[in-house]
């Protein structure tokens, strides 16, 4: 049996005397779409930052693709982090670069491929997200949904098996958001990718998640983990029911 794509063990994050969460433990299986959810201020993005190597946990460990990233020496840690892709909430595209140039950037930094190969791979990645005809456009010339798709294409540039998406549906209309959900499922099906997605968009959670982890600010940790539809239908926790049924707790 293969190791989980991601494992968090006993994670905690404190800022001074304030504990954001503690004892967060979970696993993400290969090929799974795993969603981190919860109300504002519960620590969703902080947990994501820990998982992608941007914030060392106050306590606990993160294993990416079988390697403990915070215990590893810098070269080994960097090698593991190159095997993941990240889409940040705003897209974080470089405004002075075309979409093609944005997607080529990881290839320029991390590979010795010749320009022609980088160009070909970047165009392929844009094609995978439905932007083959937009390669020459700047981020300011495209819609918010296209920006998110281009950011996913860039995250795919180095062929990572594991992608992290931070609020992919934020700021998008329902139709565009549904199209992005479908893209995530298609990439999982066609490329065998594993996704860890931070979102509070209920429709997206129910559409894409195999399992989800729910953080709660008051509990300072995890209050639910499992199939979102089962949590919606069967949970006895009033906060979990309120979230999934859009009711006041």
C-alpha cells in the first residue's frame, strides 16, 4: 500500500499566546480531492501554508509524498516542494507576462530544457485548462475565471502529482465556478492528480470533494472529517450541520 500523498500529524499553530488550532491530524490518499473548510478565521489558509512549506508548524509534522518537509535538510526539502503545484487565491500571475510566459516560468527556473521545449510544454498545460487560444494575452486582458485556470496551468508546469488550490472559486460567478469544479475533476481523472483544496463554497465542496476536513475557530481544531454529503446528512455536531445546511448554529 502506497504512502499517503499528504499526512499532517499533531499540527498546531500559535501566534504569541493565541492558539489558532492544535492536534490537527489527517491523511490525503493518492488521487483524492480533499477539501479543507470552515468559517472565517479558523485557520484554513494557515494550514495550507504549513502544508506547502511556507509556515513551520508550532508543533507537529507534515509529510509530502512520503517525506517530512520540516525535518528534511534544505536540498531534500526543496526537491520535495518542486513535486507539488500551488494555485494561490488571487492567481498570483505576473501582470507583465503573457499567460504563456507565466506558465513557462517554473520550467525556466527549475529545468534545463531548451526554449522550444519549454514553449511546447507551457502550451500543452494551457490547453489542458482550456486556454490554448489565450497564450499571448496578459492577465489584465482575461476574466477572473481564466486567471484561475492559467494559475492552475502554471501549477501543472513541472508535472506535480499533488496540487494545492487556495479558494479557487473565490470571486467567481456560479457558472464559472462550476466550470472550474469540472476542470478539477477532469484533471484528477485524466492525469491521476491529487488535490488539496481550501474553500468555503458549499456547492464546490459537494461537487468535488471525496473527503473534507472542517476546522472551527472556537474548538481550535478539527470538528469533522469525512465525506461531505455524509457530514451534511448525518452529523450530530450543530456547527457542522449549520455549515452544510446553511442554517444558523
